[in-house]
């Protein structure tokens, strides 16, 4: 495994909760961090923009109080996701707020920006950049990212098409920094498998949609429970970037999930139109077959910890 920055060295479970557009909120982030995994949310989930400061204050103050009351079980650090694509006209504002609160980890998406990385480093933060192939991984590190999030086939939201085996082994041939793997991970055994392949962390998103703290409608949460990988559709129609979505939500919007048109990728949008699209069309990864109930975030993490221990024991006994 790689040498990890201090912020990522003492997690109770090697998991980063991925930022879920619209769905992640302070309540979910706080519960993830209290359970000992990195909790995260997109800066763009705070609307209006001024709300981001309120949310970061809530997260930092609540986790500080938790740490004071539970010195034997300190919280994990939290992360804020920044879309660095040119369509995000809030980036400068949101980065200033992150600087004010010295956000421990910033997850950057849709383009590697040297100026953004330098800004995060100026307050002592760590930058993790998500990528879908080895080419983009090289660019991210060249521009100063501290670590990578390998978004493999089967991940929720904006996913790649590479096998996790191919993606991780290619990256590990040249990169020995922090590496997380995203794609269909929803069990403790899958977390251990990610590490066996060479990743330091599992990057888990869809499983947390079906939690009480997630800001998703009940129908969305139940669809996670009821669906399997057979119900996932890969399309770029909704934002201009290919992603995985739940077929039932596409049908409910009056579209045929098996005959979706192709969007123009040059018209990527992550403003109001994207928010409306993602409110009605539900992003989701292929790993949801392991999700059998809507539960509390703490209970979900407890299950993952238990399964992770059991998977390690099975290997040792074998």
C-alpha cells in the first residue's frame, strides 16, 4: 500500500463515502465521519451558494464536539467535492469558503486544475482527483493532485468503462500515492478485494442513498433496495457525460431506457438544468444487489466493518 497523508491514516474502515449530487448533506457526512469513514458531499449541493458556509460550520462544529466527547473514537475527516469544469460558475466562491474552513480533503472532478490543487495545499488540505482511465490519472498527478479515485465500470453517476483490474494495475505501475477504487462496491468483501487489487480505499456511494440520513425521496431509496445491476442504464443523455442510472426512474420520466438518444458532450451542464435532471433521473451503481434495506448510516457502516473482518478471517483461515 502507499504512504498516506495524515488525514487518511487512521480510518476505522478503508472507505471514502463518495459525494452524491443532490443527496449528500451535512447529516449524512457527519454520520459517515462519526462511523470512522470519510464523509463527503458536493459543494454544489448547497443551494443557494451562501448555504455552503452554514453547512461547513455545522459539519466542523458537530465533529469537533463528537471528538471531544469520544476521544477513544475520533471522527474521520470530511471531504468536499468540487466540479472544476468551466460550466461551474460557483467554483471560485466555493473554494473561498473551503479555504475559510480549511476543508481537510477536496475531491475534484471533471478536469484537473493546478490552481485549485495549489489553493487546497495552501491551507494544508489533500486533493483527490477522480479519473476514468490511466491517461487522465497521469494528467491529474502532473497537475498536483495528491491522490486518485479510479472510477471503474459499474460505478454510480459519472462512471467509466474500464475493468477495475485493468485500471488499478495500470495506475499502480507508476503511481504509489493514495488510490481509491469506485465501482459496484457495497460489501465488506468488496472493500477487501479493492485493497487486494492495490487500492488503499473503497469509494462507496450508491449504498448510502438507501440510508435514513440521505437527502433522497423514499421512492429512490426503495428503488435501491428493490433493484439489481440488471436495472442500471449507462447513458450521457442527462448531463452530457456518461453515467449509470436506475431504469425505473427513466421510465417514470416517460423515456425508454433501452432506446435513449445520445447527448452532445460539449454541452455539459452542472447548473440548474442538471439539478432538475438528477432530481428525476436517479443515478446509481451496479453494486446495489447487496443492499437489502433502508437503514441508518451507522448501521450500514457497522455491517461493512463486520463483513470486512469476516472476509479477512476467511483469507487467513484459507
